[in-house]
C-alpha cells in the first residue's frame, strides 16, 4: 500500500494483510499491529478501533486520528419477509452500489451477492442495472468491504459469495481477481464457495483460466441462438457464441472446473420449446449445470414494465426438455421478491427519489 498523505483518513476494511501491515508501518507501528487490526476486522467484524481492546490506548487514539474501519456507508436497507437483506452502500466518492445477503430455510449457510462495478456497460435489456449506465469500476477494497459491511450489520457469517450484483466482473478483471484472493486469504471463504458470473467476456474468461482460481465460473447465457441473444445481451455482437463456447471449453480443460449456465426465462422470448431444444444441444458437450431464472419484472427508464414472467407450467416444461442433455437443471429459488430484489432496482429507486 502506498504511503498516505499526512492528513488523509484511511479506511481499512477490505484491505489485505500486507496492506494493513504496510499501513501500520506508515504510522511507525510494528508490523504485528497490522496483523492485530487484520484479525479484528476479519475474525471479529470490528467496526471501530475502540473494539480492538488488545491494542494500547495510545495506538487506538492514533488510529482514530489517521483512519477508520468501514469504507462503505450504509444508505438504505430493505429486509424481505424471507430474510433476504438488500443493501445500498455509498462509496467514498458518493457513488452508490448494491449488495444482497440471502438466507435459505433448507441450508445453514449464508450467501451474499456483491457488485463489481457502479452501473454496467453490457446493457442487458432485462436488467435494471443496465439503465444506470456505466459509472466506474470498483476497487478490490470496495468489493471486499461489501462482504464485511454486511457481516457487521447482520452479525451473520457469510459462507458463499456470488459476483452477480451490479456490473460485469470480467470487465474489471484485475480488481475482481485481487478481491478473490483477499476473500480467500482474509475473509476465509474458500474458493469453491465463490462464483464469478459473466455475460461472456472472452478475454476475461481466458484470463481466469490462466489464474487457476478454485472458483466457479457462471455464464449468463440467457438465449441459445445468436439472434435472440444479440437482442437481449448486446455484447454478443462483440463476443459471439461461436467464439464464446470454445473459450468455455478451454476454461474447462485448463481448470477442470464445472461451469454454471445461467438462463433468464422471459415469457414468449426465451422460454419456447424450440429454444429449450437449442439450449439442450448447446450444453450437451459442456461440463456444466444449468440454472433457470424466472424473470423478476422490472420497469425501464420510462416506467414501463419490460418482458413478462413465464408461467410455472412453462418453466417446468422448459426444464424437462433441457434435462435431456444429461445436465443437472434447476429453477432458481427466488429470494426477496417482496423488495427491490433485482440488480439495480433499489439503486434506480433511490436515484429517482433524489
């Protein structure tokens, strides 16, 4: 970590161990003070230096002069009847970003969805984040502190992380990869419990393959044919399916990791029998699971609802066809449907209020 300006207030949550040791050194403290701070942040979820009782009083006072623990400021919290918690955080520059903490009745572990960008440049037509436009990439620290901020607020231990919030993770590859290392090494969430979702950024997929991270890669496919996919996932024009599928096969070959195929079901658009058969053919040679996502209705920038949700009967019929590929197919268990659950919805609502 670079030496900070004399009067600059540093935020420490989200930094890795080496950065915290470097910060301690910048205050002429021994390196083990950095390790103590690291332990308090990542093992005890401390939100202030007063909680760090094994640090001398003089050290705590100096730290309060030069730094604070949280990087993010909680601007709004929505809690669903199913226990899902939707957070809107303010970044140091005033930009807003969303995160979600999810609890499931059939499992003990807690999952969290984090954002990698403010807004998104991909522009998927069914996604509320796309209507925000792209603002900027998040830093690794901003990504990691989403996790720590949720743990501090909820007092719950998060066990699974999905990069499925705002933004395209593989358009912010360096910071996302750095954050994954911090999540594994500092937050102590194993790589096998981390999923990175992409709309199909081929250079990013190739980069992840070279990194050999023990994570799950999820492709937001959403349509099996080029024409439909270009309409709803415009970046398909830059990274077409006939180039994307070989990149996924290469990723499988290099990492030996099973892929997840994410597929949003839009009534009358992507839920037809013909597309189910095409999806079945497309994934037949991929080592993957298929996750079907019934569309969570949102409104466009004019307030008009875009797309419709398929019926349960349509969902089950689609699932049964795709299962003929021999792949495991699930219909996503939805969380937070009574709040602004879809990516970008809460952000958009708060912006419109202002």
